[in-house]
C-alpha cells in the first residue's frame, strides 16, 4: 500500500503531512516518525503531522517530533494544515482546539489563552513564572509560559551570541521541567523581537510559532514591547497580538512544497 503525503513549511519550519481521512494508514509510531523525519534516509522534516477525523472540530492534528515524541501544539503547522485544507477551520490538538481564519500573508490562528501557573507549565515545584530564579551560564531568570506546550523565554542583549545548540538541550531536559521545555532566546529590536528557538524534541529550528507566541506574551507581560508585535525568526516574521485576559492571535504565512508517495 502506497500512502500520499504533503510537504509544507511555515517560515522554514517544515512538515510532512499524512491525512488518514483520505486513505487508510497503519498506526503512526515513534519509529515511523523518526524514519520519515530523517533528512538523510527519509523525507526530512521538523515535525510529522497526522490528520484524523474529529468529533468536535473540522479535523484533528497530531504532531510528532524527529525524536518520535508526540507534542501538544505547533503554531506553524496549524497555519500550514489550515491553508492546505481550507479556512476557516477548527483544528483539534492535544493542546486544545485552535481556530484559524484567513489572515494577512497567510493565516491567522487563535492560539487560546496562555497559562502562567507553575503547575500548568509544568514546573517541578512552585515559583514565580514571570522570572524564574534560575540560570544556566549567561541565561538567567526566564519567563515560563504554556501556550499548549511549555516554553522558557530568556531575554538577552544579543540572541545570536547565545550558544543555543549547547545550552538548549541542557535546559530542555533539566529536572525543573518534568515534561521538558522549549527554549527561547529573545532580544528587543526597535520594538520588535528577534528570536531563536531550541525546540523540544527537534533542536534548533528556523521558526517556531508557539515559541513566537510565548515570547511575545512574556515580553508584553514584562512591558518590553507593545501588542501587536513583530517576531523576527531566522526563517521569517510572525505578528503576535495579545492582551492580559485574552487569547493569543498569531498571523503569518505557510507554503506548500511538494506532494509524494511513501513506498509500500
């Protein structure tokens, strides 16, 4: 049996999309996710996306990282699958149901309300999530935000100077974060935010939609920027709007790359 797939990306954050609604597929396992994500021996991607039928939304999206782990949310993938299957769309994820509308330059996603409680991040023990009293080398006092998945956000003078490929995996797997964590390093750039992300289970990425949301929320909460704010990632820009007590709105592009078939 040959299975069709679609390759897409959002600002260089790339995905292989499998749709179980249009074709029978065997159960997706961690081993299959690792094999398809491999850039030398597979198709290559930052995340494998599996679309299923949903009883509560237009469809359900499951998200697998290159290490085979399944995660709750992916903002760039949400825009991509909405553009692929038509908008407006209600998309069920493990992190909640996301609403997508057409937006400037692509799609606008309502990412839901951020969570700040220590046990919602989650953290191993209680502390103030506005500025955690912890540090790793020069990275200190991160904000912690859950936007469907957990993020630690560090504000620095120059995010390009941070050895994120070294510090990212240390912080991701620190015992403080029992479900691991996405690591964001951000710098204020004339009222915008320049951002680099070490993504949990994936490593350094060209873009991370949930990371952009978490970082924008943390920066607005600390009064470093005003909403809406442009978040500049290595792969391109997103616009994030948020105010306390409201949901996060993320706007940006997504691109269809090619379609193909998996071998039987």
